């Protein structure tokens, strides 16, 4: 039995010696691919064997390991031990693409198909008929994405590719959460968003929502002149906005005593504040309302339509420059002072039933307030004050028609609610003219 085994072994080695090639020809599918002989212990390159195709001598008792190299392809390592029967002509194919990827900043992360594989630099292998998606990321920068294909009908991947993150990215967080975002006037969407700021440029970001005042912020990416934009920015809409329209359309809209608009106005109510609004137009009751943007207070409405009510007092009065001014009336020298006083008193008492103060000796007369309320929306009070002019040229009287107005139904005694009115009720409009005509 042992003799048969030795005979079989001897026959095997004889057959290998007969059929194994001592030299083979190896051809690459790429004409300029390079062949290198490798050291068996560590795969280090020992010598360059040729380009495109080589004749490889198969050393006895060696693996005859070689590497085929071409920029842009994954290197291929092959072994040709002499103990194996090889065809004289051998073909090798470089099929997997390789891209040498480097990035800046150096700590930017490299992702392949969503998986982080390293930083700074990596070799990307794209198998035949495959594709890979590469994304370069770093907090505060806009990411860069690129897809590499290894297909005949697609662009050939480069042997090397360099990515430099230059465009900045700001994580914009908004409140309320459904606020709309516009970048340079173009709608971007609603809610939190990533804002890209191209290198060398500035972008204007506007956050808005109905019922709130807009928040606008400019981000610049100009490394030579400006600090880097923030990684995160919170835009909280806190000031409220009321869109006002009035009827009539030409009514004046006042805030803090200043006219801010006519007919239409967007009223801004700052957080934790109250704003008093007034809508004014001759012939209409003045509209006054407070809007508050405070906790535990009613929220300002999104819109407000102010329809003014016609002022009956306006239609019952005349515009005049004689209201609330002192008018000097000289008395005709031919008229007796007593007759002049009697004439003056009779003219006044025809319009005013009650005289509050009468003093002929000092020439002083005041009437009580005459009060009239109009459609429950305004109160008008009127009185006359007469004093001696004290002129050395003759007898004169100084007459003042006091005309004042207050909103609503107001007691005549609430002086703080009344203000001078540049109009006179029609029933008092001719008093001064009659005094001038009768006394001069």
C-alpha cells in the first residue's frame, strides 16, 4: 500500500513538471497599466515589470505575486504559483474605479452613502456597474455632495478630487414653528431651515407670519472683512402686527400723537408693551383703542377695520378762528358806558341763560358752561368770558368764546377730559360779530 502511495506522488510531480509553464504572457485591459513584482512577505513593490503587457517568468517555489496599477483604478494583485497549470496567455482587467479624495478644512467629515468613513483624505472604490454618493460635512459650512458612477454611459470618475468647504451654513430656528422664511426675497419654506451663505456674499433672511412683525437678519460670508456667520441663529417673532384699514379711506391714523398713515397702516405692538391708536377725520367721531402685547392680556387681532361714526357735533358747528382766542372790541366813544354794558349783557344772555359772574365796575362777566351732548359720542361745552380792556384811549372789552370738546357723555365738571375745539356750535357763531356791530 505504501509503495502505491509513493508511486502516485511521484507521478503527480512529474505531470506538474511536464504541464506547468515556466513563463506566461500577461496582458492588461488598459494599454498603459503598469506591472510591478511584489515581495511576498509584505507586498512591497520590488521592481517594475512593464506597461500594458509583460512576460512573467514563474519562479520555482514562489507565489510570483504581481500588482497591476493605473491611476483612477483600484490596483489589482494576482498570484501565479508555478505549481499551477497556467495558460500561456493571461488576461487581467482593472474594473473598479478609485478616486483619491481630499478635503479642506482637514477635519471635515467624509460620508459615503450616509456612512462616515473618515476625515481629511480617503480612497473611494467604485465597483463596476455601481455608484456611490459622497458628502463632505462640517458644522457651520454648507455640505458638498457628489455622485460617482462606474458605468459606460456615465461620466468617468476623476483619479483625484478635492473638496473645499467655503460656503457657510446657518441653522435658522424660528418661533412660532410654522413661520415662513424668505432668503433674498425668495420663499424657502416654513419652520427651521439651513441657510446657505455663499463665500464672498451676503444674504438677507426674513422670517414672517400673519399677525407678527417681520424679523430680518443679514448674514455675510466675507472672511477678509467680516466675522464668520453664526452656526445657529434663533429668530423669534415676538412683536405683534395689526393690519388696519379705515372708512373713510382718507382718515388720519395716529400713534403717540404723530400721524403714521392715512387709510391703511400696519401697527406694530412690541412685546410687553401697549400702543394707543387714534383714527381722526373732521366730521367723524375720533376712534381710540389700546392694543397690548402682554401676558394675560387679549391678543391683538390680525386685522382691524375701523368704520368711523359721523360726528353730529361737527355738522352742528362751524369752523372759526374766533374760538378760544381773546378778541378786543373797542366801544364807540359816543356810547355811554352803562348803555354799552347793558347792550353787551343783553347780547350774551340771549344765548346763555346763566351768568356765573357779573361785575359792572370791573367790566368782568362770565357765563356758566352751556353743555350739549351729540349722539352719545361727544360732549361740547361753551362759555363766554368778558373783561375790560383797560385802554387809555377809551372803553374796550376783551371777549373770549371758550369752546371745548370731550369724547362720550361727559360731566361738565370733568375739566381734565375736555380739550379746546377749533369750532363753534352754530348757535354761538354770531355773538362776536354782533358785539362788534353794536358796540363800535
